[in-house]
C-alpha cells in the first residue's frame, strides 16, 4: 500500500484472519520522508533529561519539514507564519541550513493580498488571514537579518514590510492611541480568551496584546529600515512604537496588581499582555522584572501554551531572568512521561502529537542556556551570555556561517564559571557572565570567571 501523499502515524494495527492455509509475513516496513536536514549542533548537560528533550525536539522539528515548513505532519500539513518563525530559528541553530527559512519568507511574500497583509498559511487553496502572523513574518525577516549577512535578499522585502505596518497604522484608535477594532482572525494563543484564541479587544478595539506586539514589531522594522538608509521611515516607526507603548501602559497597566491588563477596562489579565509589555518596552526596567515575576506566579490570569512559551522565554531573557528557564521545562518533561516521542501542539486534549513550535527547546538550549546569540546584524559578532539556572555543567555547539561555535561551561561555587569557548577563525564577540564582559576572538580560549 503506497498512498499518493505521505501518511504520518504512530501505531499500525494488523487484523489477520486465516483459513486452512498459513500466512507467513515476510516483511513489514515503512519509509521516512521529509526535508534532508542534517543535525550539526549538539547539547549536553549534567541533567540527562535535557538530552531526551533535545532528541525528541529534533525528531519533532524534522518531521515538520518537507518542501516547506508545516505545522504538523498528520493533520493540516500547512506552513503557518507563527509556527514557521520558531521552526526557522530551530533550523538555523541546529543545522545551519537556511534554505527552508528563505523559501518560507519568499512564500509569504508571494501570499500577500491587496490589503497588504500576508496570508496566515501558505501555500494553501483556502484564503486565511491572521494579522498577528503578518507581524511574525516581519519578525522572521528580522531574525534572518540578524543571523545571515544577505543584504540583497532582505532589501527586497522592505516595501512589503511597510505595507504590513501601514495596514496597522490605518487602524489605530486616534482617541486612545491604541489599536482600534480589527478585522480577520486575530489569533494569539490556544486555550485562552475564547475557543479561537482571539485577543480581548481585537474586535471592539484597544487590545493591549495586539497594540504592544505591533509596537515591538515596529521597532524591529525600524532597525532593518535604518540599516538600509531609510532613516526617515525608521524614525516614524520608532516614534509610533513609543507612542503605542506609552498609551497602552497608561490605560492598561495596573500598578497595584503589578500586571498588564488585556484591555483598558482592566477586567482580564494574561501572561501574553505581560510578555508584550516587556518586549515592546512599555514598562521600565524595574517594573518589567516585577511584572515577569507576577505573571509567573499569578493564578487568575491567562496562561501561555507551548507556542507562546517561546515568547515568554524572550521576555525573561530581556529582563535578566533567564535563569528561570530551566525550571519552566515541566511541560516537556510531562510529555516525555506520557510516552510521547514527539512534542504535542498543546496540553491535553490536543489534536496533534507532533507540532513544530513545541520543539523550541532545541533553539533555547543553545540560545538561552548556552546563551549563543548574534551581537550584530549578519552574525558578524557573537554574544555568548550563558544562563545555567540550576545546571552545573553544560556543553553546546552550533553552526555559524564561518564555522562551528562551541562552548563548555562548568559552575564554580554560586557565582563562578569555568568556560571554554571555540569560535570560527574570523568571528569575534563578547562573553557576558553576571556583570563581567570578556572580549572573544577566533580560535579556542579558556576563561576562569
């Protein structure tokens, strides 16, 4: 039996009924198909459970790649921007292969409709628009710009980036200076808000989540535009981002609770609103730390699912609380206890036992625990800011356009660190540990901090 399109499955049941003649099964086998990603990165630590998460995450990501990224290999098999941004980062960090990421960016560029937004999933025979995913498309271009020196590729998307921003600019509520009522499916996250994951205030207007996601994306767009000498438009975006963040803060931040409300009515709160408050700089540095502590402990607020844990981690890193990441891996440990061999879309009940966005630890083990991040656009310099949490020993390596980056960290007491860092010959950068900044150069260097 060979279908015209691949079938994903976990179990095969054979019901065999014989009569007088015996049946001998000579062979039963299946074939694996997908994009030929080759794992080049590595990660180990003194906690062996992380290696199992790494292994299952790799299998999850690998099973969600073919002629394009797709969200899941069984049910939809569609390339969504929200999923693909995370998939692309996993791919670049674990394999160094940027071809599917480049294709994904181009695919969504071709998906644009006359109103200026990208489609939520593409290619697809059915039109679907998710405005928040158009913002994630801009963020994906920003990711690529930071991780690859490829000016000609990035510059071709500048007009389309501006079209996405224009769609949102036209929908700003002039009275409150937040986003007004929005059309289309303004999805944020599953298991929150309503059965379709739509942000509070999206339809009636003044959603803090969407306003601050727009502000954060405007800042990313401004960085790209400024790099390509469009300083005027970059300043307009920077100013608009600051205005959105300031007005959202004034109307939605509850100082008594130390939380960001979902709307100015302040009748609901969520981790999502807190995350975007941090990522958009709507709260100052002191408030941001208190806010992040509160959203981790508050019980009566909307919680992120596996998808948005990627953004929760980004916010923790920004406020200097990434040491919490190690203790937030419980959902992945729970999936392993259930016997899953790939990671699910969300907690039970879930429709997908293999969903690419849930493989985000394969990115975060390298980018958060090992702390390997681009320090400048094009990955021309590297920033290594390890955050080990309760771990005592960590080793990791990842491909860079110039060669392999390898790190080996061992804790010394509570605050000390013994580090070995190996960089490609022409790559330099910075090691950040606690308050210490050490300049790094190509080749191997041993450091005792």
